[in-house]
C-alpha cells in the first residue's frame, strides 16, 4: 500500500512537470505568433505643412535598429510592430510622433519660422557664433577621427542614353565628413538600351563626392577646395555671411547662416577656384552644426569620358550627436552637366564604433569595390533600406545576384 502511494505521488509530480513544460512552450508559441502577427509595413509621404511640397531626407525612427529616411520624393516605407510609435524629424521642422496603427498616407511637418523681433545682427556676435561652430568641428575630429559607422549607400547615374544604379552597405570614418569608405556588400543594375559599353562607370570618381562637407578632412579630391567652416580667416577673406534666428513651436532656436562667395568668378570654367557655399543650421544653445545645404558649381567629375567635365554639385548633409560628436547621419548629393546626371544617398544604420578595427579601404573605384565585396542577403534582410523612387525601382533588378 505504501509502495502504491509513493508511485501515485511520483506519477503526479512527473505529470505536473510535463504539463508545466508543455504550457510554457505553448505560451511562448502563442506569444511568438502574436508578435509575428503584429508586424506591419507602414508607408506614406512627408510634406511641408505650409507649402504642401514633398520633404526629402526626413528621419523616421521607430526604436533601436528600426528606422529609415524619406527619399527625394518624400516617400518612405518601414517594417514595424503595430504598437510602435514613429518619430518624424527634420532639421528646421517640429518633430512629430505618430502611432504605427494610426499612420496617415500623408504626414505634414510644421517648419520653423524666423523670429520677427530680429532686425540686424552685430558682426561681433556673428564672429563669436562662427568661431564656436568651427571650434566644435575641429574638436570633434581631433578626439574622434577614428570612429567608424555603418551606412546604406545608393548611387544613380544617367549618361549616354543609359541608367545605372548601385546599392551597398559600407563602413566609413564618420566624424565631420565621410572618408575611407569600405564596401561590405552590394548589388547593381543598369538599363543601357542594349549597349552596356556606353555606360562606363569604371572610370568615374562619383563616389569621391561623398567626402564633401562645410569642413573636410583627409580627402585628396577636396583638399584644394575652399570650405566655409575651415577657419575664421578663410571666412573673412572669401565669404559674406547672413544670419537669422529660426524658432519652432517647441521653443527650440536655431541659427540659420548663409555663406555667399565674395569674389567675382572668372570666365573660364577651368580657371575657377573650387569652393563650397551654402546654408548652415546650428543649435543656438550648443553651437553644434546640425545641417548644411551646400553647393559647388565649378567642380569637375569623371564619368567615363576622356577628360573630366565641369559639374554642378548640390548636397544636403546632416549630423547627429547621439555620441556627443558631429557624426554624419545622412547625406544626399545631386549633380550633373549636359552629358550626365547623378544622385547619391548615404544613410547611417548603426551607431558609431568608438574603437574600430583597422579599416580596409575599398580602393579608387566604387563599382570595382562593390563587385569584389559581393552580395550578402543577410544585410538586406536585417535593415530597412531607403525606399527607391519609381525610376530607381525600374533600373534596379532583383534582390540577389
């Protein structure tokens, strides 16, 4: 009788353990199915609330490792969970937060306005502001020049009746300006109307344009260019500046500083100095440069022709200070001449590595480096890339080689 009682207790205990284990795994399974079922893709278009015009390069953030950028037509697409809150942010616009399950097709951001009380700004105060900005950039580079960051990269070109697109994941030194880019994985597509040889990207230097900025370090391509934020002495000799105060509804104030060229340009295209002009947006409290919309109108670019050709280069560069230094968060470049058109996008997908491994530079040509790196589908599955425009989508082909 005693033996039977012990046996019954033993059987009951085992049965309890088995049921508890089964219940645990069943609960995990239900939770996993529930999480999977809540995954949604949100997409839409971001516009200026006052003008209704498309807003490109807006950051859309839904949590750690989940984010994207609106393309140059203001469109975005992002995979999230139904309960996620998406933050839309763009320098000189009020931030907006929207629940994923309440996402409208059009998102309107309110622009900052110029402070009406301001009439003029004394030259001394402008110099003080500019000096602080330049000091901050130099300090960030000196302390953090070895930082690297992972980016998504896309370049699109048209020439000789054909179109070319390349997409890649790359790593580069990221503080103040991009440099030492190394391709991790890539793919490419083209539409050349049956004549691949007419689209010669192997001799191009378009990838060197991503090193551009209002202050540029360690770039042979840009070393002789005159930059507005190199030093105060350069500013005084070369540029005229206009300063305005911009304020958002949240009370945040920015300095908007325009840099214009003082000298008259010579008539010959090939005798012009290479210089950068544009507009800086600066945090009025910290003197941190947040954004620079720049232009270089007398640069030259190789696009497979025998000689380099003059080109107009416009760029939009933004920084983030999540790690207390001016790290490039994204960059968009657009340029061309009568023979070619191109645009390039760079978007940070991970934080900086403060103690990176030794960089292995990809070489002098982006296309060759991309082909050597090959295609690794894991990166494309892991990250949301910036939504392609209709033309980019037409040229791109497939997800794998």
